[in-house]
């Protein structure tokens, strides 16, 4: 479906610890405001009840500021999109209910968006868009998914993690090294000062060719620390070497599977998305892979890697163009429903 004039889309994201509101005109971002709940750091992870309360405080002011930045009024909005899941139920409920309330009071259509689909298509926020079919690796705090994406509506799951997500592994190793939460950026900074070849951490070889496993890697880092630093006092140079070696092992595992998929499936683009896609070494390795296979590499800018409402508004727009509209009875959901993605074969 195409529309005679451009649509003003309001997107709301509140699935975890970022409240975000964005305004798009079709696929062009006019504003994308993100309020991160840094206070969770003190607890070593996200506290759901505190998260919900902070979303509640932030959502209305962010909607007002996003409209102001985009130079629009509420009455100019043509379509409202919000994350319905997966995520923390209490957190999701805030953004979703606010969006439904706006849809009802403005009499404008509402589209419920799957957060992971928001990440999958976030490459389309960039000037250079991916082309179908594309291979997408989603790496976030809660998910590690390798997908073959044929179109805006045909998403095939090739593999996923059998235990920890990639971001979760960064966060857990960070905690055991004493860096705190979130772990990815701190491990990355420490790794820059270390030697990635100093320690050989093993990565699980799985029978299922495209699946990942990171809990063994996390355990081997723990064993290394227990054996070499029983009092947990780790000199900075050792911390840096552990960070660099862990990061290399994890990235090697990701690259190995993507390389295998690129050998087996002919695609036009390779896209890396989700919070862990902010990692510079991983971004470089993906660009190298795409170059090797002579396909385009689309990695969103950092603001569109971590949780943001621009990707939610964009996915809402894509679904609406496809004829989708949701009732105001849509309920939030905590995890991806079983068999949500298609299976090849
Ligand atoms: O997509 P995201 O913002 O939230 C979820 O939907 O989970 O991803 C957050 C995850 C965290 O685990 C965080 O440690 C990781 O992304 N992360 C990174 C980096 N920046 C964030 N991991 C590795 N390197 C980074 N630079
Ligand atoms: Zn996310």
C-alpha cells in the first residue's frame, strides 16, 4: 500500500531500561529521544519495578519534546506505533498503554510492534538501505538471532543461542571482572588496552550449525579468574588481557556462524543490529565479511543499535504499509512467541 501523502508517525519504546519516543515522516527520522535509566547500575542489573516507574515519569515529557523537535503538534500525527514485546511486562505496559490512549483520543491508527523486528529492520533507518534477501544478526542483552530475511514480512530463523545472549555474556563477564552493568562498553574499553591473543578461551562447537552458546565461555573466564587470582584482586593489565581475549572469543564465534551462513545462502546485504552491534571490533569484522562476500554491509549508527523508538516507528510504518492495524486490546508479552519466525526447509 502506498499513500498519497507522507505520514507523520509517532513511535514509543519502553521494553527495558530506555524510554524512547521518535517522530518519523515516512522512513525519515525527525526526532529520536532516548532517556536511559542509569540508576539501575547501583543494583547490577535492571530492577523491573523501578524501570516501570521511570518510564511513567518520562513518557509524556518525551512525547512533548519529540513533537517540539519535529516541529509538529499531536494533531499532525497520522499513525502511532509502540513496542508490545518482548520485554518487561510492567515497562512495556507504560509505553503501550500511553500509545493506545493517544490512538483512541486522536482517532488515529495504532500498530503494535515486536521489539526484535524493530532491531531486524533498523538498518532501513540508514541512508544506505539493506537489500533483500539479507542476512541479519541480532545481538542484544536478551537475544542472539541469525536470520535470513526475504522481505518485510518473511523472516526465517537460522539459529539462536541455546543459553546466554551475546550481550548477557558481556554483562556477566563484566560483573565478574568488577566492571559493573552494562558490561559491553566497559569490556570494549578495557579490551582496547589488552592483548587479545594472551588467553585462549574456548568456544562451544554445537551440532546445530547456526546455533550459538556462550555460557561455557563465561564459565571458562570465571575458572581462569578463580585459578589465577583466587583473592579476586586482578591487576589492570590482566583485566585488559582477559577483556580482550574474551571479546575475541565471543566475536570469533559470531563471525564463524555468519561466515557459514554466507557460504550457504546467497544474500545481497549483511546487517548487524542490536545493542552489541555498538562494538567496534564486531562492526569491523562484519564489514570485512561483507567485503569478502562482495555484498553490502548495513550496520546502524550507534543511536539506532541500542534500544530506540525510531526503529519501532519505522517498523510500525512498514507494517501499516502492509495493511496491518491493531486493536486497542493488544496485550504486552514478555518473550518471543514460539515459532514466531519462519523456518527454512
Ligand atoms: O539492544 P539493547 O540496547 O537492549 C536489549 O534489547 O537487550 O542491548 C543491550 C546490550 C547489553 O548487554 C550491553 O552490554 C550490550 O548491549 N552492549 C555492548 C556494547 N554496547 C552495549 N556489547 C558489546 N560492546 C559494546 N560496545
Ligand atoms: Zn533491544
